[in-house]
């Protein structure tokens, strides 16, 4: 099986030029873009397009990606730590801000310890087999640095947060 490399991360300037070019290609003015995305004002959009702020770090990333109809690979160029959603880019539609977007993401490959925990403990703890729960659990490695490693650590982590993630 061939391993697909993630696209290269674009600098702030490159990312800004990219979103400006895409906005212009689809025929939107800055004012229209602000209106459709809820970006706070044209000045902020201009700062994104001029590379003063990186779109991949903006709270408006999700809605900008939707309005500009970015492909999954294009989104990964702008935000390399973005993780793929079940069903691809179409599954991301409707999320207005990066935080909401992050809640719906799924890693390309679950951490090995989490996969093992799902196999070992999935019968006793059925929510572990739910892709949305797996998404929430897998994000632990971003929020806690290294995150859980072994299957038992993943189970302990799941049990400690189960009430918070709706199980």
C-alpha cells in the first residue's frame, strides 16, 4: 500500500496569497467573503490574505475552507495538523469555526495503543467502537503532549473523560 504524504505546510504569506487567489477565482469581493464567513471585518480578512495572520491558525478556518470549497489536500496545506474526517471533506460542511471543525475530525491512523484498546475493550465498553468517541480520544495526544500510549492507558483515559464526551 502506498503511503500518501501530507501536503507541505504553506507559510503565512503563501497561505494568504492562496486564499486570496481562490476567493478571486470564485468571484467574491472581500466584503462578500466577510459576509459569508462571519469574519469580523475586511481588515482582518486583508491581514489573512497578506500573511500577517495565518489562516490555518484562524478561528475562521473551517468556514473559509467551506466557502472557498477547498479540497482536503488544500486544507492540509493550510493546516497540516488537520486530521481527516470520516467521509472526507464533505463531512466538514457546516462547521463555522476551527473549534467546531476540530470536534469532528478523525486521525488518518489512530494511535496504535488506542486501536489496541478498541480491540481489547470494545466489547465491554461499546462507545470505544464509535468513530466520534475515537475522534475525541485521539485528540488527547494534541492536548496533553504525548498522550496515552498503551491500551490500558487509553482505557483509563476514556473512563476518566467518558461523562464529558457524552458516553
